[in-house]
């Protein structure tokens, strides 16, 4: 295939060669789906691309080498440019972009094992939607701290992106954010597939916060649904959830406008509406009276909101940001608030203007 010239992106920033080799670290549902998006994007643009996936499980890796991932994406065929290994070195070798797709709470430990093998100049991309417990760090901050990657080589992808729908090639939009506009454009080009449409942003903080907090709000919506409440309740929690997400993003220097977009409202609506969402499902089970432990036993995949909620709450308190829905979810998760008290607690708050 003919190679397109190095991409001349709009705006200032780094010009990069088209993506030829990419490492995807994490073989769960989103890592695998994003590997498929990259493979399908390359095929659609006539670009030669090698997508190498790292997985912990020999069985999943063997399956991926047969161009499928039965455990996480049953029935989905994967592009032939995807190969997989349990050896991170083999996967990382020569990669121009390293896509990180492990549970948020495991990133620090995983990345410290991989840092020495990250290729020089590789763009490191977070697909994760979680905040680290203890440090309250965003994934981009962990990437910077652990691997010493400069901000212009750290990107995040976030939006209304339920993996299974994308794996089924259902039309979806997303946001690729990087402080370096040209790098965001370069990555967006590489993941533009016939069914996947990325927009670019330089608001890394806003895009990350949108993805983190929507999981907590989806728990709250699920709890209300589990208690048998209807669509007015759901819309109220979503809307006020967006307001508190926007307050947190703004306090961290993010752009409030980002919250009106795909990584804010878009993801909130998708996650709070979908039966495919692990966070929404976990919330529903809590609302039906299961304990956090029982919910954990029922779900084999990561519901990031459960671990991130206390970190979001702590971060908000440090910054003096009012996040009543998050606070109520944390109280439920800690067993301090019965699920049937979550609604009344939120309604009992002092009256105020909607814009405050
Ligand atoms: N599944 C989805 O629809 C989407 C997920 N995300 C985010 O992507 C991230 C990954 O999610 P999924 O792929 O869906 O999760 P998953 O549960 O499907 O897969 C997680 C992967 O990480 C591995 N893993 C589990 N624990 C680990 C540990 N301690 N150390 C290293 N690896 C470990 C698993 O073996 C698996 O390969 C999460 O932050 C999630 O919020 C973002 C957008 C969509
Ligand atoms: O982030 C997601 C959709 O954008 C996936 O949501 P869950 O992690 O709740 O399944």
C-alpha cells in the first residue's frame, strides 16, 4: 500500500509519520475493540498497520491470534493486522503509539513494569475512565509521573463508547484529546473508521473528568432505577450530575464547554441509559438491595465508578467543589446511606439557583 505523507495537521504542534505500528496494552473489551477500530481505520485508508495487543491471559492471547476475543467480545471477528502476546516487550517494540486499556486502579503498577520498554517518542494514550484511589490522580497524570512522558505525547480517548456497540460497527463518535493539537489530529486520523468518528480537543482535563465522573453518576442513576424510579428521576440525576461534573472540571482548569460535548453529556447519556454499562448495571443491583461485595461477585468486568467515587469525592473536597450526587453514592458504597435514602437526601438540599 502507498504510504500517505507525514500528516500536516492543523494548528501548531508536532508533525508525525502515519501510524504503522501500535501497541494496545490490555485485552479486555475496550482494548480489543479499540484495536479493531485502528485495524479497520487502517484498512479503510489503505494504510499498512500492525496492531499488537498485550494481554495477561494466555487463553485470551491465543484467541486474539485467531482474530477473535471470545471472553470479552463473543461473536466479533477482528482484523487480520491484530496479533497478541503476553510479553509486553514484544508488543511495545517499535510502537509509535501505546494505547493503555487496563483497569484504572492497576495502571500505576502495570506502567511501572512497562516504562523502560516504552519506545522513545511514542504517544501514550489512555482509554481508561477512572481516578486513582489514594492519590486522586487522573490517568494522564499517572502516565506523566510514572513514565516521564511530556504532556504533548499524552493523549486520552473518551466519549459515548460502549465497547460492544463499536465492536458491532454501530456508528459512534468520540473525542481524542491531547495538549498538542497536531498529535490529537494524528491520532484521530489513525482511528477514523467507517463506523468511528473522533473529534479532537486540547482539553485533556475536561475529557478525562467527563469519563471519570459519568461512571459515578451512572451508579446513582442505576440505584434510582433499581429502586423502581422512572425517567424524570433519571433525567434529573443526569442533568444535575452534569452540573457537578462541570464544576469539578472547571476547578481543575478544564473547559466547561467540554462537558456539553461527547466526553461529557454524550458519555453520561450513553452510560446512564445502557444495559451494556457495567456502572449502570452495578448501580441497579445496589438499588435492588445487593451489597457492594455481592455486586462485585456478579460482575467479572471492571465497573470503574465503584473505586473512583471515593477518589472523586476526596478530590472535590480538596478543591471545595460541591458534588452532592457523588457524595451520596460514596455514602451508599460505604454502607453509610441506605439506597432508599439517596433520593430524599438529594431532594432535601437547600434551595438554590439552577446555575449555581
Ligand atoms: N468497555 C467499555 O465499553 C469501555 C471501557 N472504557 C474504560 O476502559 C478501561 C478498561 O475497560 P475494559 O476493557 O472494558 O475492561 P475489561 O474488564 O473488559 O478488561 C480489563 C482488562 O484488563 C485486564 N486486567 C484486569 N485486572 C488487571 C490488573 N490488575 N492488571 C492488569 N490488567 C488487568 C483484564 O485481564 C482485561 O484484559 C476502563 O477504565 C473502562 O472504564 C472506556 C470506554 C468504553
Ligand atoms: O465508558 C463506557 C461507555 O462510554 C463504558 O461504560 P461502563 O464502564 O459502565 O460499561
